[in-house]
């Protein structure tokens, strides 16, 4: 019989890619979607898998809803990807973020335990839990120091996952994933904001992209590679936690320069009255400006992951390079802007 997976957050970037690879492996997919005025199915549509998955109404805020869904579907595996996932918003909505990203995890774990504890559970943990990094590169042993309500909430979910594994013997594990991007990334995140902005500038629909901290560094990989690691973790006989990362770090500034290189523009940086700008070297036009509104009250300055454990035990490795990721994102956004083809 086919395995059954319940994916929370199926409408998001990772949920869509994960559905795609699990369908290829023959899984029956149930995707939890919360009630909104229009259900966000654009990514599943773009991957051409919308009619291959079963969508069920489930909000992480509502335990009775979670219980009914899990009781009815009886999944072999649950991938808990649902979250208020935007760090900046978590400073304005700390309580909502905790409700979903922290307590939401316990709601699912408790129901899994109550129903016999047979379902395997994957928790989407994050490198944002390292926050103000205590050592580099970061691996499974690095102490945490979250710098946002999002990071703090995720750290609670992380420890709850470990606690249910240790206390109740659940097959529960937590993937500490570093930033991963794709053409399906939400437009609020910096990489997609840049690649869409570059495409709009190339097609003369926009003049300038406004950013915040250009010096923040991230270990950016491709989401399509990272969802495979989630699946591999749940196939382990003994559940444990893994860091998933590329082992390379780049600044937002590097990302901007490389994204403009895809459309043959070289960026020159300058500071006027304390504000930094990026100009087209050839024309002198300002293509990037910086605005303090895009800064965070507390920043995670530097992330660099060490995925040695995942490489050794899961035989996982990233396939898409930083340059190829940027090129893939810019080209897809050029196509979207040119054809007005925005499905999410
Ligand atoms: P995403 O694109 O923002 O997707 C988040 C998903 O969660 C969406 O499907 C969203 O539904 C759903 N959701 C939000 N609140 C919900 C609620 N109350 N009940 C049910 N569903 C809810 O995020 P992503 O990039 O795919 O990330 C997936 C997971 O990995 C998240 O937990 C994120 O925190 C974590 N993570 C991501 C990264 C990364 O770099 N991408 C790195 C580490 C960890 P709507 O469509 O209705 O909004
Ligand atoms: N979003 C955004 N917008 N970020 C900007 C901007 C801007 O205009 N300008 C500079 N940045 C900087 C942020 O300050 C941050 O240091 C960095 O770019 C990355 O920001 P995001 O792309 O919003 O991602 P994030 O690192 O905060 O969070 C993402 O990765 C986490 C894993 O480390 C999200 O996907 C989280 O859900 C995930 O857990």
C-alpha cells in the first residue's frame, strides 16, 4: 500500500516541492491548508501537482481540527512545515507567531502521542535559532541564541520535538535548515525581492529596489535540494536531528551583485548622506537604495552551516550552486514579468 503523508504548510515554498518529490515516490499526499478568503494554491499549480494532492482544512491554532484530521487520515508521516515564517513580521506579531510556530508544534505532537504514537513526525526547525551565533560554522552541537520572536518560537518547537522523542518514544525529528530559496520563494524574503526587482528593472517596470541590511550573511541553498533531506530524515531507523546547509555564506550585497550580473549589469556602491546606494556602473542610474524600515530590531548577522552529519548519515548533499540558484530565480522572474504569469 502507498505511504500516506500529511504536509502542513503545503501551499508554501517547501510544502509544494516536498509534495512533488513525495508524489514521485508514490506517496498519497494530504495537504493541510488554513481557511483564508482565497486558498493559496499557486505554487502547487505552478508545479502542475494541484490535482494530485488532497487538500484538507487544518489550522495549527485549532487542536480539535488537528485531531480530527490526523484521526481521519491516519498518516504514516507528518511534515510540519506550517508557520508564520517571516522573521520581520514576528517582531510585530510575536504572540501570533508563538501560537503557530511554538504551541502549534505541541498541538500536533500531543495528538500524535494520544493516537498511539505510530506516525513519524518531521519538524521544520531553522538556522534562525542560532541567531547571534556562538561559533562558526554552526552544526548540531552549536548553542542557540535566537534573535527574533520567530527564532524563539521555533526553538521551543525544536525542543518539544526532541522531548516527545525522548519522553514518549515518538519517531520525531527536527531538521535545522539554513535559508533555502527558489523561484517559488515568497516575495517578502530578500532573495525573491531582489530577483523579482531585477526582472522588473530589466523589463522597465520598476526603477529601483529598496533594501535594508546589505551586510547580513546567509548560507543560501536551493529549496528543491532541502526537501529531499526532510524525507531522508524520516526514513532513518533511529530519529535524530540534522543541520542542512551548503557550507557557503554570502552577503545580501553579493546576492544583489550576482542577480544584476544575470542581466549584464555591474553594480557600483556609494554612500550619500549616510545612505548606501547601488548604481549601474554604465548608466549611473540608482538601482538599489537602502531604507531603515527594512532593518530588524535585532538582526541575525551571520549564518554558515556545517552539514557534515547529514552528508555522512543521510548521504545528502546540495546539488544547486549559489550562482545557479540566482540565475534560476532571475530567469523565472523575467519570464513571469514578461508574460504577466504570476500564479501566487
Ligand atoms: P512559507 O512559504 O512561508 O510557507 C508557510 C506555510 O505555512 C504556508 O503554506 C502557510 O499557509 C502555512 N501556514 C501559516 N500559518 C498557518 C496556520 N496558522 N495554520 C496552517 N498553516 C499555516 O514557508 P517555507 O519557506 O515553505 O518554509 C516551510 C517551513 O520551514 C516553515 O515552518 C519555515 O519556518 C521553515 N524554514 C524555512 C526556511 C527557508 O529558508 N525557507 C529555513 C528554515 C526553516 P498560507 O499559504 O495560507 O499562508
Ligand atoms: N526580507 C528582507 N527584505 N530582508 C532583507 C532586506 C529586505 O528588504 N534587506 C536586507 N535584508 C536582510 C535581512 O535583514 C536578513 O538579514 C537577510 O536579508 C535575510 O532576510 P530574509 O530573506 O527575510 O530571511 P531570514 O534569514 O530572515 O529568514 C528566512 O530564513 C530562515 C532560516 O535562517 C526565512 O525563510 C525563515 O523562515 C527561515 O527560518
